[in-house]
């Protein structure tokens, strides 16, 4: 799995320093993103998925602190870059489509101006306005927005259009990796589909990789190639999307899939009992063991490690620890 | 078997535990908001200076002609005496608590009236709101000092309390505006909806749902009204209006100007009032700055997403 | 006819101004009925701008319709006296979408449970009140000792929402409006909360009006569904028919866009592209006096621009407001509402 990867995240640790103690939001997360692939990072609130995504871009602020690990983008560790170099890398190498486009576009600036700013911030010295605008028009067309949008203010655009502007901004400089953090959570189902299909089209044209962060399993099933399931700050399962849905290995993934509403069975509800774990005072051993139907004595003692139990199938669960179970 | 007891929103009153938990929370509040605490301590120190000083000196020394004129500070008269034969120390020691009294009384009157009007106008909107808002807007534009000066022409004998109430009556528009706009937004909140569905009447919603969420704004308005009240009162006194039978800080300045204390180099006449006023307004300013931060937590600094 | 809660051709207009410029017609002539003798779960589905939230507020009596009426037990809300009003308030309750905002941050969560007990006199003593509160919390899957006495910020969103369910259990209303009750709740908890809502009908005979944009949960939970588009009813009927075989082009678009959690059943790639419908491609911004969906409809015809289509009855228990079905009998909103609210004939 180590060959041909564009992004290699190794043992990432992020904590929030709170008066009550450190909250381990991301607790040893490792995964690889291949060129051109769409990877989904799915989890509920408190799972650490958004913190992970933001830390890849080094966009976290106090009281969040990256405490360890490496984020290798084509071999360069983003976490060790200087602030200036990281600023250059953002949007040019790795970009972000944030949650809630309404909040990330400057309401006082026209759309075209904001896009030009993005380009300008990454080029030293003057650039002819003409060539910049040419690129902007090209990108707007690829997200199916008319060039006239350049002269509009964000509030004049619909939710879907604003999100497409954010996609445009994210691909302006041909990055290698695009992180999409719940890009459609505020959008209606029809617009969501349009936006996701637009994203897919531009991503494939660019040859970039996408990390789609979210909690909507249905969306993951429709859009991504591989899925990483996060729980309590850890990656508990990682594999091809079809396998995750048809043959989930981790008990949490299994329960999650079972609890998804579907159009086949009526009034058949299967939630996951219990509460999400406290990150301030986490349970010993496996984070999921208090809610796990297959918990063994070992689970409350040893922390399971993410291991490749079958080809391309990674799980962090003692049930699959072949050596120990054979003993 | 549950040992839980229900908190009904307003807990059944247990004096001891209420005072205990209230005290604990107050201490925590002061520890966290240091600028506010600094302001409070400053004002408290000044007030105590007045109170304690009153024990140490003969209040009759503040009467005119009580002591030799124009003496520079000495052992007998630590702040000297003025051109009217008053012991400056005695004057200050009586005048300072008076100024606080005026401020708090005017502030209280202004905020209570303002809050009542603001709550009613903001919650019910419609005609009541239109009427009160128009009146408030007009009053905000007309300088209160001009009104007060005009009023003073008709009211000959003024006590400290009367002046405070009159000043307070003119101070309600700004608190009313602030409380009104907060009420307008709070009434749309979901928990107000839920309370309505739970059968609460309009009165209960205003007092139990909306009012408790306004404490920061009430406090900030109060500090503002106190500042404004003291300023207006001192302004009147410096002009020679206001209470004549009681030594006040503003009146002392009035005399100091009238008898050209500045030119005569009698700094002990004008400096103590000026310094006192500077301290009062600094303390109030610190308090209102930090209340701003409490009311609008975003001013505290970046909040984590 | 034992109608419990009824909307009779209600409309709600927002905004002021004499010209139609500043005004929005949030709800446009919607009729809906919930019957007393047939406790059911009715879904009102639509996207943002569909008017579903406004319709909910009208049904709750929180806001008044611009035309048409809301009736409770046959009496108009606007004509009720104090006593009837109090009754209505007690018997028609709601659960809202946002488990954060529903609580006053100044009070402990207990208040949300004790206030209605007190105002509606549901208990005859303090002990009785405590007992009822604890019982309702347990029925909602919570432990009283973990919940009572806490402030809202000390509990999770899921717990807070479950307390709202407990509140509904405590009140035993006749009609419960659930406005997107699980959209802000974690996936693992959604099923549990939906199950407790369904139980309300099954075990306590409470009728629910389930407002959502999520057709999948609407399918799972309800018997009937009203699909709203820009304030009007696009399609109405039994939830099985409407979702499995949608007839109105808008419903079809919605159903196609559902992200099914099955990687083998992906969105068809000829899905609606932004601005790809025939009318939009021509850049036509006609003065539209007809069907609101005309500008986005792949099947748009000339008459669609003329007058808004009435509901055409397609099945015994389904109708769609679309000229594609103009050969079917036209039916009024009220007739259709009555029809689907009727108790099923015993088989």
C-alpha cells in the first residue's frame, strides 16, 4: 500500500487543550490516499474526522494542537513546513472545500475578486489580469457556472452555486489533493447530487484525489472508492466501498450499516445502544468495547491496532487478531 | 428508586445553599474577568475612602466658614481648605458617597424603566413598540443636559435624591433600545416556542424565559446609565445647578472656577474633585469594557470551531 | 367525520408591500387532515423553500394563515375561546429539529419537563410529578439519574432530543408534530429516536405529522405523505406508492437523488444537471402563471405555463398535481386529504 500514494498520513495525533484536560480528538490515525482516488472519511460527531481533515491543511487553531505524526504530500511533510511554505502549498498542492460555503466566502467581495485573490496569493510578482481571468473563466465553466457569476456577490447566489464557487476555488491551482469537508450538508438532496457530480467531474478531469469527509453513509456509497470509518478519534476500518457496505468487518461499521434507513423495510429500526465515548475520559482498551456486542475481556485492556487482515481490508479489532485468536 | 429531585426552573428557595452557590459563582466570575474586577475594586476603594474618612473627620468641617480660608494642605487639614472656609477633606469625604448615590439611583431608575419599556416594546411589537421607539429616538437626540438645565430653572430646592431620579427619568431610552433589540431576537428563539407550547403565558415568557438571558445587557446598561447619571449630575453641579445644601464634587468645582482657584494656584481645591472623577470614570469604563466582552463572547478571541 | 387537526386550503403570505414584489407565498392552498379514529403518521416532505416549516407553524397555531383555516376538533383556531385554546395547546405538541436551541441555557433540562406538568396540571403532587417525569424519561431510553439536574450543555444532542421525546410522552398529546427530529442527531441514534416516535403511534395512539426532507426516513416511518414544492402540494398519497412509484416529475427527481447506501445502486449519470432542462437551456424566464415546477420540468408542456394544475387522482390513495395526468379525474385538496386519512378498510 505504500507505493504510488499522493498523501501519506502517519500516526497523526491532535488534541484540544481544555481546562478539564487534553481531549484526544485524533488519536493515532494513519492512511494513504492514492492519485486520482476518492477516499471517504466517515464518522459521527466526535469521531475526529473534521479535525483530521483540517489538520492536513494545518488550519487548526488554539486550543487544538497537532501533537505528533507526519502528513506526507508527495514525500514532503506538510506538518514540518514553515508557515510561508504551507501557505503556498494550500490551494496549490492541497485544497479545501469547507463545510457551509455561506461562511467561507467573503460577503463583501465579488466572487471574481475572491478567485483572483486566490491566484494572486500564490504567484510572486504581478500577473496579467487577463491570464488570471482566463483561468477563472475556464474553471467556472468546468463547474457549470456562467462567467457572469464573477461579478456577483455571494449573497446573490443560491446555496448550490456558492458551493460550486468553492469547488472552483479549490481547483483553481490544480492541486493534487482536494479535501471536501461535508460540502453538501446544508444543501437539498437534488442540489447535493448536482454538486457531488460536478465535483466528481472536475476531479477526474484534473486527476486529483478527493478526501470526502462526512457522516452521510449514503453519500459515501454513491461517490467514493474507498471508505475509512472513524470512531472516537481512531480509524477503525478502511477498505473499498463495496466491501465496507456488503461485508463490514468492524462491529461498529456493522451496526452502523444496519442502522441506515433504507427503502426496503418499514418500521425496522436498529440503532446502536449507548453513547459516543468521552474523549476526555476515554474507556480503557478499545474505544468501542462498551457498546460492542462482540466484546471480549481483552477489549477492555488492549488497544486494537489497525491491521491489514485481508487484501486492502484494514480493521482495528481484536476479533481479527489472527495470531492471538489462534493461540 | 431515584434520589433525583426536580429543578423546576426556579428552585424552591433554600437560603443557605443559594447564598453558598451564588457566592461561589461570583468568586469564579471575578477571577475570570479581571478587568471587571479591577474596575469594581477601584470604585469600592474610592467609596470606602469616603465612608472611612467620614469616621475620621468632623462633617461640620464641610460647612462654609467652618475653618480658616485658603489654607494649603497641612496636618490639621490634609487636603487644605478652600476659599469658602471648608475643609476639603471633609468635603470630599461627604461628596464621594453622594456621587455614588446619585449614580446608582439614576442608573437604577434609568435601567428599570428602560428595561420595562424595552421588554414590552420588543415582545409585543406593534403599536406599543412604535410609540415607545419613537419617543426613545426623539429623547436620544435631544441633549439631556439641556432638558435638565431647563428643568432646574423650575425646581428651586433640589435634594440629591430628587436630582438623581430626574436624571434617571431621562436615562431610559438607551437601555430601552438595547433591551428591546435583544428581546426582539430572543422572542424568536426555539426555547421560547417550546415554552409557549408548554402553556406559558406571555408574562411568564417575558419574565422567565427572556429576562434571565438579558443579565449581561442589563448589567452593561446599568453601568452605562450610572456613568451617564454621574456625568449629568456633575455637569449640572458644575454649572451651579443641583443641590446646594449638600457638598458635592461638581459643586466644589463650580466654586473652584468661580473663585479662580486655578489662577490662585490653589491646586488642593480643584485637583481632588478632578482626580476623583477620573478614578470613577476609569473604574466604570473598565467595567463596561469587560461587560461588552461577556455579552459578546466573540470579542474574547478566536473560539475553537 | 371525526377530524382532529385539519388544514383547510391554507395559504400564508409573508412580507409587506402592495405589489407582489416584496411578498412570498410560503404556503399555497394546502389541505391536510388528521383523524381521531385513525392514528397515523403523515409525512410532509419537501426541500427548503417548500413551505413545510411554515405549514408546521400554521398547524401548531403559532402563526395565522393569510387565507383558509386551521381547525381543531372542527373548531377554527381563530374562533376558539380560552378554554378550547388551552385544550388545543395541550393536545397538539411538537418536537423540533434543533436539540440545542430548544432549551433555555439558563435553566436545567428539568424545566422543559416540569413546566408543562405544572401548566397543564398533569400531576396532583410533587411526588407524582417526579414519578411521571422519571417514567417518561425511562420510556424514552434515558436514565433519570444521568439526565435530571443537568444543564443543556452538559448533555449530548441525542440525549437532549430524547428528553424532548420524553416530554411528548409526558404530555400524551393527540397530535405530535415532529419537525426534522433526527436531522441534527448522529446516525447511530437516529434509528432509536425514530423507533420511539413510531411507538408513540403504535402503543399510545398518538398521530404524528413528520416533517422532513429525507424521503428514506419518511418512508420508514409514515403511512401517508404530502410532497410539497414551493408551497403547493405536488403529490400526495400512501407513502409506499408515492416513493416506490413516484408520478409527479418533482417527486421523481427527489427520489432519484436520494443517496442510497448501496454502492451498487448509484445515481444514474443522466441525472438533472444544473440548468439542463429544456426550458432553462433556452434561457427562457417566462412570466409563469402556471405550474411552479415548469422551469425545471423535463416534461413541461404548453399548458403548464398557463394555470397551476389541480390534483389529479391517480389511484385510490394517490394524486399528483401535474398535467401529465390530466385525463384522470381532478380532485380537491380536501377530498384527497379526507381520502388518505380514512381508516383502512378491514381486510
